[in-house]
């Protein structure tokens, strides 16, 4: 069986987790803050707040930016449901902006169009969540500029995109060398308020379950840290009265238990050392797919100029009938394929909120003919050749 994605757990990962198991703290010890610091340093952000999933990260990110009843949150329909559900957790309303037909990320043109209409009708979003689909960075410079103009906050759902980067330069006016030297990491929050990473085992690096929020705003970081742990503080400066004694703490907001354990952070720290190598390997495999699938009547992933993908997914498109044949053939051959994503608004829960099939046609047509081929760092050349052969055969059949 060749899975569509698989974690890579090394002996050093296992040793790191075992070391924590033998230590004094399984939770709320020194490893989580260290993991936060290293991920923040790597990404170029000031603060990291580790949590038990990206879903929790999205929730506290929305709360920390003040999302609540009466507010709108917009995201991409081509994503996992968690990118939209976070709005509903906060009692806010959710809407979508259709995707670009090349990148499969939220279309900046459609976002701009929808914003100008929303301004007239007085229902501008409080938060927009661009999703870096498949690890390819969205056009953050353009989205950030729209955020400045229309006054919305930005949370990047970078669940697919730790290790991705993009040019911070104006592509029109810079030479190739300047573009290269001006690359910044997804997660630096240069063009957003908060970025969210996922460490689910199918993602780029894993902590089993886990996620992190990154921000450059100390007040937002402190809010998220408090929300992660019941809304409780032990910081005298954040209390409403003097402490009753050294045991004292106060609950000052309604938070949750979204904490990451020390074991998870130890695994994450150990994985982080291989992050760059992982992304490099993903690019190698993607290049090989690109080369070997070149002659077939299918659309390979298109890469935006000035962007370096983390290549979480390798998605091809062909006609809908062929897609079904390819899918079935690969499953029969013991190859794990997948389809990303069922457009969020077409799930029954969203349909009963008033969305309709046809609302976001580009995401829907993408869903109708897309297929994600296996891609993970430990995939061997032999395994990839088997996949490529099966895809070829499916097209000849
Ligand atoms: C995986 C994923 C999530 C949720 O991540 P968890 O860590 O499993 O909660 C959210 N958004 C996107 C785009 C994802 O791919």
C-alpha cells in the first residue's frame, strides 16, 4: 500500500519523546515554549502559541481578533471545513470567495469585487482567512493591501504551508535576483495578523495532533495564550485585584483547554530539524511527476511566480470521467489517492445554512476533476514509478 501521505518518524524523534516521558513534565513544562520559539524564529514571526490542533488555533485566532456575533468571516471554499467552522464557533457568519482557476487559492480579483459590493451593503468582513492550498502561498501582498483598504483582519490558514515562502518584492519592478533575495517565510505574518500551522500527521511536519498560531502583536499573542488555557492568568498585571496569596490565579475570559503536551512539542522540535529537507524532497517528487506526466492530457500544478510552495499536495486535473477511472484504478492497485477538497459550502451542514451548489463554480469545477497523487518525503523512486505507471495505464485504458 502506498498512502497519499504519511508521517516520517525517526529514531531521534522517538528518543526525544521518550526523554520527555522520563522528565518531570508531560504538560506545561519547558518544551512547548521552546518549540514555540523555534517555530516563530524559523518563520520570522515574533510570537508562537502552540495548541492541540490547527482547528483550535483557528478558533482562538478568531477570538483574539474580536470575532463575534454580527461579524462576517470570509474564506476559501476550497479548504478543509475547519477554516470556515472557526467563524461559527464564535457566533459569527461565514461566507466564501471563489478560487483562482490556476492556483486554486482564493481569487484576489473576486475578493476585491465582493469587497466593493459588501462595502455598499454595509457587510464587510471582520476577518478574511486565505488558505495556502497545497502549500502554495496566496498573493499575500495583494490581500494585505485590500485589508488596509477595507479594514479587515487577516488569518492565514497555513496548515499546508510551513516551509513555504514568497517574494516580498513588487514582482513587476524587481530583477530576478532581487526577487530571490526578498523571499519571506509563510508564518512571518508580514501581511497578516495571525498565521496558523497544522501538525496533523498528513501535513508537512507532525506532532501527532497539534497546531500553532503565530503573530507579531504581543497583545494578540497573550490573548491567544490565555484562551488556550481556560482564560486563566497567573500574571498579577492582568488580574483585577491583588492576589490572595502565592497560589492565586484568576479566570479573566472564557477559554478552553487547547494545550499542546510536552510529548507533542518534543516530537515537533525533532521534526522541525528536517523541515527544509522535507520540503526540498517534496519539490523533487513534484518535479518528477511533472516530467513523467507531461505527455498525458491532464493539468499539472501551476506555480505562481515569486512563490515557493511547501508542496503539501500534488493535484492533477483531467476530465471528470477520467478522474473517476484514475481514482478507482489507483485504489485497486493499493495506491492511496484523495480528492481535495469537497467545497465547504456544499456540505449538508452548510447547505442548510442557505448555501447552494453553484454558488462558487470555480471551486466546484475543481472538485469535479481534481485528484491528489501520493506525495510525502519518504516516498521512494520505486513507489513513485508505480504510481506514475498506474496513472499512465488509466489514461490509456
Ligand atoms: C488540516 C487542516 C486544518 C485542520 O488541522 P487540524 O490540525 O487537523 O485541526 C485546517 N485547515 C486546513 C486547510 C487543513 O488542511
